[in-house]
C-alpha cells in the first residue's frame, strides 16, 4: 500500500512540475523587434488604404457634412490654445456626457461660445489603499454655470459625437486646482 501511495505522490509531483514548466514557458514574452517610424510616404499610403475602408468612407462623408464642418470649426477655434497648452476659460453647461457615450467621466463645457465634451477617463480609487479619495472627487463638486480654467494637450473629433472632445489635463476654479493629470513616469 505504501508503494502505491509513493508512486501516486511521485507521479503527481512530476505532472505538476511539467504543467508548471509548460505554463512558465508560455508566459515568457518574446523579444519585440523595435520598429522604426513610418516615412511620410508610408503614412500617406496607410491613410489612403484606410480611407477606402467602410469606416474611412463614413468618416470622410461625415467630415464634409454640416455637423462635421461645425465640429471641425470648433476644433480650429481652440487648437492654438491646445497646442500651446494655455489657459482656456470655460463654463460648465452639463454635468453629464451625451447619451450612449463611452468616454468615462466627463462633462459638457462652453468655450468661446462653442460646446465641447471635456473628458477625464475612467473613474478609479486613488493609488493609496488606505485613502478612499477618488481622483475626480473635486470635479464632482462642480455645478452647472461654474466658470473654470482648463488646459489640455489633446482634442479629438468623432462622427459619433456632435461636439469635439477635449482631454482634461488641468482644471482650476477660483485659483484652486481641482484636477491635474499625473504624467506617467514609465513613458507610456
């Protein structure tokens, strides 16, 4: 009886070792080759190829439509401030995003008479386990018609939305910083 028990335990250990070794080799990441940036000609060719896809055709049709032209005009109006990362005065017009938006936490703001979607990303609890403070806690205190100062490094547009989308990097109200996006130190 003892011999059978030893054989079973030994076989269990061997099989477990093989399974563990096999999973360890599957989890190893192969070395990625470093690709060089695309040349201007390669970028133009890739864009032309994408424009021939159904998504590209739909985007180009939207771009020349009245709605697309309106969104593009709004982008143009603040693009210098975004490029230079300068202060933009805004008024909160809504504390919620348009229906069916999947942009995370955000709000609607008006800058220079134009409406924009101001987004911050998904909400998550702070990095300190002992702290229950939310990253956007101060932003939740804003009300409609509050005047704020915002800065952004990025603005985008999409046919799904009737407004340009500003990535909220910095928000200030009455000289108090309500939000400042942390820069990743990993470079990603």
